[in-house]
């Protein structure tokens, strides 16, 4: 019994790790007022870039760095189009997801000359029961909480997402704050992607992200747009995943589709106010225009 | 008389502009795709030639392109209709899946009905399932104010898992990762039965249904009071409320109608193309493509038909590029870039900036501004 529990706990944490980074990213982005539906695509380009850089340089650390840069670049794209061109943020996010899926597969075929998956590259071998990424996730959760709720910078982020006009009047640069947060969300999603590729296995597979960015988005909402809440939600969703894996190996008959769908059903209940009301930042998704009444 | 001519002129000019901006975005995206192909040492001309002939090379290829176009017109209309009410239906994917499963059920469980009636009921079951699936999202938005984007994303995943569960249990073809087949009476008529040109394509009567639905969508939006109200809510919900329009009822209605279209697309996929439903490992993408189609079609039913043809051709031409050694994902990349350009109004904003600059320069030249 004890062994099952320890397997379950370890498996939960391992499933939750890649979700925590994009969930934190989403929290920063939405706290500043920009909806980031593109987390999934940013994870995909992150996962791919990590493998590509590690393949070219032999260093997984540089791979992680590459994932952050490319993830951040896609974050910048979302920021640029939604802040400067006032594009519909959900549409741009969707376009990023389509683009990321096609671009990674295209480059995979062009660089490795075969579809499906890349060759093996150097990756982060586990430290103890977990990978480096798990510890990094824990640290980033605490740092994110501290930055958002205990520093003037975090206060500005929240002000820009709740009432940009008031923040602007007080001299906060709304555009700048949103740029920083959205790029940060891309960087974090990139790390999340890297934790899937060079963090657990040593290669990139087509479709390996498979909607994890959307689960992270759900976790962020279920966690009420709060870093610690989001991380706990990731753990909870990770538990559903772990139960599914373990129940299969122990021959228990829980329909796996039910466990897969559970995070999404819970999130719907949460936003509908049935499982504790989750309310988005007031200016979430609304482009800000200077001088507008 | 003169007024009338001027009116016509200005409306023509506006229509031209509406068409010109998406067209410019499409051209730029194709150029970007060409640069990418060239960067990897392949010929863009070979790529686009293969794309073109892969999509429209002969009658069978045209038929196959139209099969995809059928689906894309319907999911495009779905997204566009909700858009006109100010709603973002990112859940077309889930509604499509539910429509497919419901049609599967009706196409099998109701066998024994006369052929034309059976296929009609099958398609209606699909549409209805999509309508209910979207209606839940609309109802939640109207009653508790939860955002339709979040809920419809969640409903997409719930639909996929629910469908997979049903396909692998009650509807399962033993030992296979797909469902059993629908009854012959529930299948849509295929052109291949009478036209030898379409012998190797699955082109079916769904394309005609899609075109009729586009006209119906146009009629509802532009010629009925309900459509006027839906557009008013999309334009300005507060003003509509003040003007006596029931905003909540219109939100629910717009979502239901939007869902009917996507559900019908799913139903047609089952009754016209696959005759079964597969166990899905990921989304089909038809619902998300509907977003691109609606956007490029400017959320107008006629525009949706045209962009449905474009995206249908892109998707069906892709595999032919693959044969020429160019990854078919170029198509997805082009599609992504098109959406980015259209969504950001990139061309329009750039043209405006250029004009403003020119005016300022002209004024400087005249010495009006220093």
C-alpha cells in the first residue's frame, strides 16, 4: 500500500512539473491583461528548440536557454500583435498554436530528414527521484508569488490587468508591463516545453505537447489566477494523470477518458462558480488604448 | 439618381477594400512560405505547382478538395455566426466531434427508416448535438457570466474524451480503434455514383447542403429581426440592452445556431465521408480551421464560402507537395501566417500609416508643418 502511495505521489509530481511552468506563464500574462491561448504552441516550440540546440551544441543547459529564447520570441509576437495592432488575443493565440505545430514538424523533417521524432540528444538526467525541472518549478512558484504579491513591480502588473487607465494615470507604462509579462509567459512556456523534451526523455516527438498548454491554462484558471493556486491545480491535474497510469498497471477499471476529461470538467465548474468562484482580472483580454475614455 | 450611383460606387469600393486586405495578407503569407521553402534549398515554384495540382489537378482532386471545403464552410460559418454576436466560438471543434458521434448513433440505431428520411434525421441529430454542446456554453455565459472562450476550450476536450469513450465501448467495432459503420440508408449520396469524373473522390451532396446553409446564415443575419438583434448585440451589448433587446437570449441563440453549423459539419463527416467515427488521439483541426476560414472570409457567409475553398485547396494540395519532397506542413505555416496578418489588420494599419506619412510629407513640402 505504502509503495503504491509513494509511486502515486512521485508520478503526480512528475506529471505536474511540465504544467507548472506554462501555468505560471499564463498567470503573469493574464494578470497583466493579455489572454494567452498560445501557451500550447509556445511549449511546442520550446520543446523543439531545446532538442535542436542540445543536438547542435551537445549541452542541455544551452538547450534550455534556446527554449527560453524561442518561447520568449513567440511571446513577443503575441505581445506585439495584441498590444500594437490591437489584434484579438484569442485569434493570435490560436494562430500561434497552428504555426507552432506546423513549424516544428516542418523543421523536424528538414533537419533530421524523417518524420515522427528527432534523434536522441543530451538531456538533463534525474537528480534523485525527480528531474532538475521539478525543483526549478517549485522555486519559480515561490518566486512568482513573491514578485506578484510582495513587490511594487507585481503591484504594477496587477494594476495594469485590473484597471489600466488608473495605472496609466499614476505613471505606470501599461504597454511596457504587458510586454514584459507576455514575453515572460512565453519564456516560461518554453521552459515547460523543454521539461517535456530534454527534461524527461532525450528527444522531440511530433505532438508530444498534445494539449498540455491547454491543461496548464485550465490549471491557471482553476487556481484562480494565483501562482500557488495554479501550482496546486497542476498537482491535482497531475494526480488525475497519475491515477490513470497506475490504475492501468494495476488493472483497475477507471475509464481513462473520464480521468482525461476531469481537469476540464472541474475547470468549467470553477469558472461557473460551482467550485469556488474563479474571476479573471478585470481588463483581461481587452486591448488598452492610450487616451481612450 | 446621382446619389444612387454614388452609393453603388462607394459600396463597390468598400467591398473591393474588404476583399483586398485579406487577399494582400494571403499573398504575403504565400511569399513567406516560399522564402521558407527556398531557405531549405527547395524550389518554391515546384512546391506551389504541386500544391495547385494536388488540389485542383483533375476532377477527382477537385472533388476531394470540395469534400474538405464542405466541412470548412460549415465550421467557418459556425465561428463567423458567433463572431457577429460578439462571441468567440473556439469550441467548433468540440461541437464538430459531438455532431459526428450523434450522427453515428442516429445512422445506426434508427436503421429501417426510408433512405432520404434516415439520412436527414442523421444529419439533424448531428446538428442538434452540436447546437446543444454550444448552447451549454452560451447558457453559462448568459446565466453566470463565465467566459465562452474558457468554457468552449474545456468542452472541446470533454467532447473528445466523451466521443473516445463511446467509440471504444458502446459504439465499438470489436478490436478496432473506431466505431461500427452506419446503415447504408444513412449515407449521403456520392457524385461518384453518377459521374465518372468523380469516380475516385468521395464528393457527396454535403457540398450543396453547405452552400444552402451559407445562404440561410446570410438570410438570418441580414434579413430577419433576430439577425439584426444578434448583430446589434455583437456591435454593442450595452446599447442593445438599452434599446430593449434581450442580450442574454441572443447570446444563447447565437451560440446554439453556431453549434448547429459545426454539429452539421460533424454529421456530414460521418454520413458523407467516413461512415464511422475514429478514436481520436488529438483534435481533427476542422473546428480550429473554421476560425481561419471565418477570419479570412471577414465573418461574411459569402466570404466564408470563398475562404473555405482556399483552405480546402491548401489542405488537399499539401500531400502532393510531400511527394515532391517538401513537407506538407508548409501549408499549416502559411495558414498560421495568414491568420496572424488578417487578425492584426496588418496590411490595413500599414497602408494607413503610409498614407499619414505621405500627408505629413506633403504638408511639410507645402510649408504648412515644420
